[in-house]
């Protein structure tokens, strides 16, 4: 049985902060961001847009009524959870009108958990071939104003429909994961923003990649020459570029090197405009590759490196299937260019606007631009969402 990604989509905020404006406000050389991080802009969310509205927007773009009847599992991967008890997947299940006899759960392990969700979905469909699983990866990367991590923020959601006989990517059985108990990035329950050991984290990312790739080659007799492209977790594109350089085989032909480098550039096109979306960043890179590369063809093997601080990583692969181009959009960069630009002052006011609850746990919000779903109020501590 062939199982994999049948549909994929992406949503982000309608507001954007240009990195050049942030550099000027922080007294930095703009090249520190445009070249040092390879970032051009960051998506910024208002208080009425959260991981649930973003995920619902992404999924609504690809699901039809037949999908909603066939889906019997919704898996929501995030490290921006809104509730210690209720899974974000339950909200999305209700907002999208998915048939009631479905399992809805939330998964967490920093930026890695969407990969675990994809694996779980695959195993479920092996057991239940006629079912479909909706995998969501939605996050808002949030750091302190003028902090070291401020330039690597972002927001967005990826939705993937997993099924048998997929129309985009057939997953291979070559997954290899590695776990390390480290403290490179973490956010305790009492903190709204994470604690980051930046240099240590980048070193762990690259070493996890190197050691897992070395073991993957041994176990599966794989070489980089087998791949048309390699997608990476993208905290910021420059780190992913270092990842590609880390595994680049000196024995590769010049043609293969050129192909991998060109496809890598296509895979970071969206991230350059959106920033870090945590759990979805690897799959945003995959979507960007699919919608921007001019040289991919059916049968091409795509590699994936997933990384979540703390740390868990995984390398796996898939094969593009015939007709995958028919499931894609060609106008996404144009849509990103139409977001409403924010001044640094507006960004600071919007991004750190806090919910003001009254004594009964109620709150209302100013109106902002959102996608088709919005957080409209909190009533007795219960979040209220509407289709707009």
C-alpha cells in the first residue's frame, strides 16, 4: 500500500514586518538579517489570530465535503498550545465540520512533533486503508522585544491530508530518529517566551543532522546522489543552508550539487517572507520547494530533516507521485506580498497586546484582518471562534 501526503496547504497572518525596518529600529546593519539569517520579512499575528484560526484556515483551503466525511483522525502538532487540557485539534474539528466519529489529539515536542504526527497518520492508514488523517502544524514563534531571538519570529500553519494513493508524496519506510536530553531551547509553563541557548542550539541542530544522516546512510544504504532535494527544519534559512553544506558529499557530481543547491533555494522562498513557524517550518519548506522549483518530476526522491529542540530529530524520505503539480498553487508569493505592512511601533503594540479578562473571565477584542476564522471573544474563560 502506498501512503503519503495527498494534499497540503499553508496559512499565515495578514500582517508583515519588514526585516529592514526592524534592523533600522534596532540599530543593526540590514545585512545581518537579509544575509546573516537570510530573512526578508516576518509574519505578525494580532490577538484575534492564533494557532487554531491559522490551522483552520490552512485546512479549509484543501478539504472538501468528501474529505470531511473520510477523516477519522485530526492530529495537531504545536508548541504554542492554548490550553493545558483541551486539544487544539478539537476546536479545528468543530470549526471545519469534520464528521463526529474522529479522534482529535494534540502532540508536542518542540518543532519536531509534526513529523511524529505524520508517522502516526501513516501507521493509522496502514490499519484503516479507507480513512484519511488531517495533520496540522501551527505555531506562533514569539520572543521578547529587542531580544536575541526577535529576528527569528514568525507565524503560520501547515495542513496535510494523509491517505493511501496520495497525489503529492509517497512516504518511504526509512525513518530514523535520534533523541538527546539537552537544554538548547525550552519554555516553562510560567514563561510566555522561551529560553534559548542560541549558539548551543545551532551546534546541536547541525550535529544531530550529521550523526543521524551518517547512521541513516549505514542502515538504508542511502547516498545524497539519490535525492533531487533535501528539506530541512528552518529556524532561519541560513541555518538550513549550513545543514545542506554539512551533509553535502564531496563525491557528488557537479550536476547533482547544482540541483540540490537550486532546489534548496526554492525550498526557503516562503520562509524568507514568513519567518520561523516552528512545527510547520520543515513542511513549509517542502511546500515552497514544490511550488517554486522548475526541475522536479514524478519519481524524484525528497529527503527530510526534522528537528525539535530538547531534542528529537528525524530523517526520512518520500517519492513525488505522478501529477503532484496539479495539487499546488503558483500565486503564494504574490499573496504574501499583499500582506499589510507594520511599522516597528505597530508591530510592538500588536504582537504583545494582552487579553484583558474581567472578573468573570470575559474579554472582547478590537477587529483585525484575519483569515476565514477569527477569535472573536472569551466568555467565562472559553475561547469563542467564528467563521468570518
